[in-house]
C-alpha cells in the first residue's frame, strides 16, 4: 500500500500535465485563432472578480460552521487557511490536499475537541459537493431542451438522483433517532475506523440543535458555485469566441467539476477536459464540434489561470501573517 502511495505521489503531476498537454495538442490549431480574436478585458476582469467572490464565500461558509460550534475563530483566519488550502491543493491529490492542510492546522492546539473541529472541514466539503449537485440539477432543468439524447438524459438522471440521495442523507443527520440508532452504534465499534467515525459523527450531530446553520451554509455554497460558474461564462465571452448560454454553464460546469475530482493536483487536466467536452455536448447545431471544443478548452484555461493566481496570492497572504490557532470555547446553547 505504501509503495502504491509513493508511486502515485510521483505520478500525479506527470499525469495531470500529460492530460493538459494532450488537450493543448488537440486544440493546437485554435491558438492562432485565439490570438486574432478581440478580447473583452472588462469581462475577463469581471470573471476574476466573480471567481474570487465565489471562493471567498467558501471561507465564510467554513467560518460559520466552525463558529457555530463555539470555537474562537476569526473570519480572517478562515480566509488565510482557505487561500493556503487552495495553494496546497496543487501539491496534493485533488482538493483533498487543501482540506488536509486546513484540518491539520485547525486541530493544532486542540485536545478534547480536536476531532470535532476537524469534522467542520469534512462537513464543509460535503455541503460544497451537495450544493454543486443542486446547481447541476437546476441547470439540467433549465436546459431541458437538450434531453432528447440518451447522454443528456443519463447526466440529468445522475444529477437528480445524487442530489436527492445527498439531501436525504443531510436531513437524516439532523434526526437524533437516526444518528443514535443501533446500526450507527455498530459502525462506531468497528476496529480501526470505529472510534474516528464515532467522533466525526459526534461533531456533525452537534448541528442538530442548529439546523439553520447547515441550511444557510448550503445556500452560501450554492450561491458561491453560481458566482464561479458565471465567472467561467465571462471567461468564454471575454476571450471573444463562442460560448454556451449561462443556463448551459450551470448544467455543464458541475459535471466538469465532478470529472475534476479525479485525484490529480487541484483537478488540473480532467476539469479542463470536462469543460471542453461539456461545451461540445451542449453545442448542438449552433456551432461545430471543433469550434465548441476549442472554445471550452480556452475558457477552461482562462478559468484555471484565475484560480492559480488567487491560490498564489493566498500563499503569500498566509506566510505574511501570524500563526493561526483555533481556540476552544463554549458550545452555544
């Protein structure tokens, strides 16, 4: 197992860059066309602002989850750790590297409530993914005219089914009778994972007395995703090429982000591929598959550059500031 982990550590960046290089080769003829297209710089600037705002809301969401459990935690610290987590995700596997960094830092200095504060990182990730599924489901409804093909019907079914399951799971976590049931207790007594599972569950079930926090955090996550997806849409428009409609972006972008969950650094390569093929899938007779593929690839690259610039600024911001600590407090009544 350790040997496979070491091999993957060395392979994840070559794999990500290899996928990206393949996409660049596939769209090589579009670079000259891109250079000749009239750029709309205000739209590209708006894209940067929208993406930064969407990322900022993820920090507010996590801050809200931590503070709801009575921890002494500043919004500035949530922003610093979140931005540094974005940078670390380019070193780890997918977004999990950034989550692991945040979990380690917030757990530092904790004794009795270490697993509880780590559970906020896990819950934040779960709510973010659930919100993404909600956006994808709404996007599939807004673009229902596409669902004449078996492919789009399958994608829509995936979004609706996983959204329903995820929402039901979140609701069940808010019911004490479920979280204290016999089968939950059985899992908690399993070797190796039982103790950690029980402590994580204890952290999550603390929100049973404050369901408004989870509802509000999910709402923030949905709004944040919409801001970032609109940012991608503005990237496409700003580059001066063809772009699908904004409702189509609400459908295709969540699917591309799910593809980007493949464990390579920050989803580089798979996410761009997902955006590219998403553009092709929604193009129809409006534009050729080649033109749609090129437009999707370059929009995805512009979006990626914005994300990387924000992550780089975040790393500087983190190291320039004081050490971050999360101190335990009284659990709100």
